[in-house]
C-alpha cells in the first residue's frame, strides 16, 4: 500500500482551488485532509466542493492539526514567508507558491526553518516531462553549445482589486510571471546568472510593473532575454538556441493537464522551421507531479528536489532586476 502524505491547504485562493488542490488529490502518495480560511464559511464551502473532510476558520487551527504533514501556501506574496515560518514551527513541511518572498532579504528569514522541515518553492514546470526532456536534449549536445534562451510570458489583467495589481503586497508582472523565465534559465543552463539589466514600465495607477524586458548574463557567453507583461495579449514562449540547433517548448508554463505537449527541435535549415522535429510528450498535470515529488521527499524516499537555498537564489535575481530598473545599469546578482 502506498504511503500517503497528508496535506492542509492554506486559504481558498483561486490557484489552490482551481488547479493545485485538485492536482494534489490526484497524486497516489497524497491526501488532502483539511483547508483553512479566515472565514469559516468560505473554508467549509471550499471543503465541500473539493471533498475535503476538515474546514478551519483560522490558519492557526490548520497548523495545529496533528493529522497534517504538509501545508500548501498559496497566499498573496507578502504572506508567503511569515505563514511558511509559522507552519514549519508548528512541525509542518511547506510547499509555498512562487515567488517565495518579495525580496531576497525577506527570503533569508526562511533559514530559520526548524531542522527536519522541508520548504520548497512551487515552480511546477520543473516537474513536467517536457522541461525534463528539454534539458535532456541540451545535455545530449544535439543543439551544440547552448548560448541563448529567449522567453515571453504575458496576460492582460487591469482589475484594480486583483492582488497582482496591488504593489504594496508584491503585485506586478516580474514577481508574478517574470520568475518563470528566470527559473527557465537556471533550469536549462544549470547555473546561476551573474548580472542583469532591465527596462521596466509601470502602471500609472497601480504602481506595479506592467511591462518588463530583462537581459541576464550567465557568464561564458550565455544569456537569457525575456519579456513579461500583465497588460499584453496572452502569450508564452521559450526558445533555446545552440551552435548546432534550436529548441522550442510550445506551451512552456501553463501546459494543459489533460493534453499532450510538444517540443520542437530544429537545425535552422530551412529557415522557416518546416522540417523541425516535433516531439510529443504525454498529457501530464505538472501540479500533480510536483506534489508527488515533494511527498516523496517528505517520506524520505528521495532527497528534497529544491529547498530554501534555491528559493533565495531566485529572489536574488529578482532583486537585481528591480535594482537595475532604478539604476538603469547592469546589476550584479
């Protein structure tokens, strides 16, 4: 019989309700046993909708439940660190939504996590077979020396009530979706960027970054460029360029859980890409794969895939991007 990790869901945030919690419930080694909200009625409604046994009207009650092993934290960005720390001090492991914090300094507080408690930032793309296959192709040398990655991630959201448009609690496109191209570069280059330069435009009413273009220098002639926006037509793309070929992940970030995905591998001849090799990956819920991997680490079956150090490294890149916005120059990571 498969050992199961028991999960508690922190809040009725939309991403948790619509995507992550149902995905956790599909993992063979996971069981969602409770959900909490600061409004007991909302918690009970969410629990009934998702078939969860327990509902709590406070986060503290959730942390105190002895039947819970792991907390999933999808709260707004400014609550990621304090609630994650509170959960770990109550003896829980935590899968926390990205970004792990608003600044690297705040993320550093997570070094206070008690020994034996695991904390992982929820970049689900790292667990999708299409990303693992892309890295496998790069490692194989088929693309030659990989020197450049180009990424775009955008959507349109001008709702002033949406947390993504509230600057004081960590809103804005760079923290919300710019962190995905950053993760793409770190994952595919398997190294850390050394310096960054950015061009950022802010919404005059919200004060949040609504359009950003960033160039990241990984050293050794390797660089990643990306554009992210909260007020452009929805689009996403990741292209990887090597000396012998190029690779594209067709739907890199929001891969549909019930549909196959594709990677294109192309030598650049002919230039229109008509003879590119199309690799089809089976349908996969990347949130389920993420939950399953974290559960295995909690059970001691595998080492933790990622931890606090990884999350802090990501935040240092984000800090450098904002520093470059202000200085108008390259900033060291």
